[in-house]
């Protein structure tokens, strides 16, 4: 049963992420533009700005935030 519980958690996270990206894509705006740029959007007419670029942008944004927080914690331990 423990493995099934883990699978349910992963599925729940993935569904939540899919719903979030759906809403970002549907509503457009500044967040969509930021995530697309971070995801590697080239800005050419033939390019498809799909969910993969949004997801890649979100991953890069989260990595940036985690790194920034870790660096701030390290600065505090030296000061």
C-alpha cells in the first residue's frame, strides 16, 4: 500500500501542475511571457509556444528561487 500512496501523490502533483499551466496558458499575460522566455522561446513565427516551454520556464524559475535562497542562507552564516 505504501507504493500506491506514493504514486497517488505523484499523480496529484502532476495534475495540479497541469491545471496550473493550463490556467497560465489560458489567461496569457506577463507570467506566460516570462515562463515562455525562461523556457527557451525564440520568438520566431513558426515556433509553437506550448506547454513544454511553459514547464521548462517554470522549472528554471523554481531553480533560481531555490539557489537564491540557499545563497542568502550561506551569506547569513558568514556574517
